C-alpha cells in the first residue's frame, strides 16, 4: 500500500529498498548510476531548495542530485519548462560543486 508519494533521488531510494533476493539487481543498478550516497543526495537537495529559487520544483532538485551537472548547458537540459537566469544557474552549480 502506498502511504506517501514523494520524489526521491536514486541514492535516496536505496534507503527504502530492503536487501532481499529480488531487489539486489535494483540496488546494483542504482549504485552503478548514482554518484552520491543517500545522505549526500539529501543534503544537496536541501541546499538547492534553500537557495530560494521559485522555479525549482522538487523534481528538478532530484534530477540535479542524480545527474550532478557541471555546466549551465547540462543544467538547463533538466529544466524543460523553465528558463534559469545566469545567477540562478551559477548558484545551483556552486552547490553541486561541493558534492563532486
């Protein structure tokens, strides 16, 4: 039964996956593509949310934590329906640099 619907980064999803036989492939997949530990991903999301940029939806901060963009061009590919100002992009990229 679904109790709560909240977007999570791949790293954060690891906290909710139990280590049972059928789920080891999921864990392996996530670890292969996730660059952060669950705690780091949560911390990065919190830093991005604390920037106070209204344009950033929770889904965007999760994708940023999953992909860790290093350039404004990479970052803008995440924001499909919003255009970021240069200073907004720089703030987000500075937050991401701390986790590289």
